[in-house]
């Protein structure tokens, strides 16, 4: 934490953070594209299970980083209750970020965020915010797809995801 005499004004710190975010994304080969007249970058990410769209935003005045990983398909209206149950089951126990769904259009996304108020946003902080998000979305996508496409009960889909991450006997 900085002391009051060394404090950077919030807007200046937020603007500096946006530049740091862009530099990190370019150097880490995310190939970001700034959305016109915003402090938001759009990029793609190819996981094991799907190609997803990501949005990285700096709320300049609030000094916050928001990172969204958007599922490739929206939940149809008749599946949204099941998807909401799946998301709730998936979120229980998640340490960094969460899944969320827009009930209006069925968009499912993973959100990770960081409040860097009165701190300098660093590349390590950015990496520790965005990588868990893309990894979690990639992990939970197969279950999400099975709930939507195959009418698998959400509880069963979560069990399958959780079993896929359990270490094999003898692994350490």
C-alpha cells in the first residue's frame, strides 16, 4: 500500500493500468483488439475444449480489472434453468472467479476480477487474474455443453467434471 503522499490519483492509476494491460496482452501473444472508445480489449483463446472470446476491461476510475471468458454458445431459453443449476453447482468451491449467465439472452461467461485501488497493476497480477479464468471455462465447458446439447442433469455433469480433475492413484 502506498502512503498518502505517494498516492497516484485514481484516474491516472487506472489509465496507466490500461496501458500495462495492453502491453501484457501483446507480449503474452493474446493479440488484443481495443474496442473503440473504451478501456476494453477483445481477444480469442483456444482451449482444449473450445475457442472462446475474452474481454479484458479496466474500470479506470474504480481501479479494477475485469476479465470475461465467453462461452461459444448461448443457452437456449428452455435450458436456462438447467444451466443456472449447473453454474451454481460449478461455482460452489471456486476460489478465483465465477460462472454467470445472462437470463435475458443465455450468454454464459466466466468472470475474474481484481481491485488494484492504490496499487500499481503489474503483469503478474494480470496473469494471475486471466489464466485461472480461461482454465476454469475450459474445464467446465464440456459439462455445460452436455447440459445444453444432451439434456444431461446438471448434478451428473458436475460430477463428471470433478472426476476429470481428480488425481490418479499414486499421483502426487
